[in-house]
């Protein structure tokens, strides 16, 4: 793949990361639950980190892509539950479920793009981004499960 292809993929990925950042920041301004706000700001920071990585790739016209062996686990919680509507008085578990759904959509976007490319730097970059989004989904599903099904005094 030529540098034009890599550049166009990076530009698209940067745009997606900016959209994700804005989504999480806007949602953090809507919800009132402090834990949810903090989590959304954390996710926004993660998306900003992804953008910074991509901008560095673009500036250098190459990416040092290392796929980490710590592959995330997809418990498919978000896929089996109805996504709540975004509203001002969302509780933490609703926010975590909305975020998990957004992250699986981001994962699917990057994975779908990666499937279009042969082995090489563009495919590796897209697979790394897909993995990062799946890690976010895993975190959101973990938080959802621990919030929605907290341990009771009886064990």
C-alpha cells in the first residue's frame, strides 16, 4: 500500500477518534452521576491518546504498530442488552452500557476496514485500533457488571 492509502486511512481514523472524544465529553456534560462522569472523561482521554498516536503516525508517515499479546475478552454483554437512551438522569450502569455499545461499533468499524486490506502496515494499524476499542468495551462491560450486579451483604 502506498503512502496515500496509509494517509487516507489515518485521516479517517483521526476523524473517528475526534468524534469519539466529542461524544464522551458531551455525554459527560449530560449525566449527573459522578462515577459515570469520571468514566466518560477517562474514555475521552483514551480517545485523545488514540488521536495523538495517529497524528504521530501521520507526521512520520509510518506507524510502529505492536499488537499486544494481552488481547481483550469480549463478553458480549452489550450485544445482549437493550441500549438505554441517552438522557440527563442516566445512572452509571446505563452510561457504561451506552459506552460499551459505542466501543463495539468502533471496534467493528476498524476491524471491517482492516478486512479490506492485505497484510501490511495499513492492516496492522487498523487491527491495533480495533483491539484498543475492544479493550474499552471490555472495561465498560466490567464496570457495567459490577455496577448492575454488585455484591450483596449475603455474599
